[in-house]
């Protein structure tokens, strides 16, 4: 099976998931998705408060070796059991998600273009570029409503780790992208061009 690997990166709240979902909707039954956030390292030796205080926005927070292995398996036509991360306990869940190989594999994550080994496995690299004010507002809404965190904890994490790590790693990784898409899945012109490009790649 011919496989096309698409990377979707960008800052927190940039619209990566919206773009990923739009691609999935355009190619129903032909996509598999793995998320960098699913590969956060486990810290069973630390207490909840100690895990909570870790810098989760740094590259070393991820088990990139496992992600590379899983991505290579999908490209080779093998299924994987993707880990799942539990944001309420700051540790991986005991559950996994079974992922079957597909003609289009989408890899989504903030730091995937900052990791050369992951980046090197991609055929198309898309960076979703969104204004910082919009991104922080989306993050606040997501973390408070969906993940049950307090506004104070979201603000503290953003100022202490999210913003510095974005400036140090995420923004520079934009230079590794093939395509920069303002506003992600809401950019209908860019989305239409991407869909046409992907369709041509998997049909030829």
C-alpha cells in the first residue's frame, strides 16, 4: 500500500486539530492519525504535584523513540496500539488506541518539526500559523472547559513553559515546513489546495 505521511504542526491552539479533522473528512476511511501528545513520557516515580510541575512543553517530555517506531510500523503496513495520555493525572493512561495503517497517515503535534527523526519520516509538512492572542484564548477555553483546570493554573503554565518553549522550539521549527497555513482548517483556500495535493499523491 502506498502511504503518504502528513505532518501538522503549530503552536498551542493554532488550529492543528481542525485542519487534521478537515483532512480526515475529505478522505473518509483513508486516514490514520497519531498525536505527539499521546507519547508523553510516564513518570510513575513522581507524585501528582511533582508531575504537575514538570515542563510538559519541552522536547524531552516526549517518548519520541516510541513514536518513531509506531510511525514506521504504520508506513510498513502494520497496526499499532497508540498510547493515550490522561491530562487529569499528568501521566499516560492504562488504555491504548488501536490504529490501523491507511493510505494517508497524519501526524499532529506542537513539536514534531523540531524533532529531526520524526520530521524526516514525513512527505508533506504543514505548519498552522495563528496569532498568539487567538491561540492563548483557545487554550484557556480548552484547558478550563475540557480538562477541568483552573484559570490560574492555565495562566501560570502558559507564562512559565508554553510561551518560552514556543519561542525556543515551535516557532523556529516553522522553517522545516513545506506549507504554512494561516488559521488552519478555517482557511478554506489553503485547505482546498491541500486536499487536491493529497488526492493527487494517493491516486497516482
